[in-house]
């Protein structure tokens, strides 16, 4: 499940032409941690996913659903 969420984060980030550094700064996480999340090697807290969703300007539930 975390690998799927990570792929969604990466896909949305790249579609918005954001670098990992920019998104990480907006979400107040480190670039290595964002990389781990995008590759499914780490799982984030709900707070982390909330900050990422807000930074990507998407609803939180879209990270967890097919929509």
C-alpha cells in the first residue's frame, strides 16, 4: 500500500513540475525522507501525508483512493 501511495505522490509532484527539494520544503520534511516515501521504503504518519497533500494542493483522500 505504501508503495502505491508513494507512486501517487511522485506522479502528482512531477505533473506539477515540482522537484523533491521544493515539495519537501513545502511539506517540512527532508528530501531523503520524501524519496523513501515515493519509493515505498518508508511509511509516513497521517500528519506527513496531510502536509504533502496540502503542499500538492490535493485532497488527502486522493492519496489513498484510486481517484
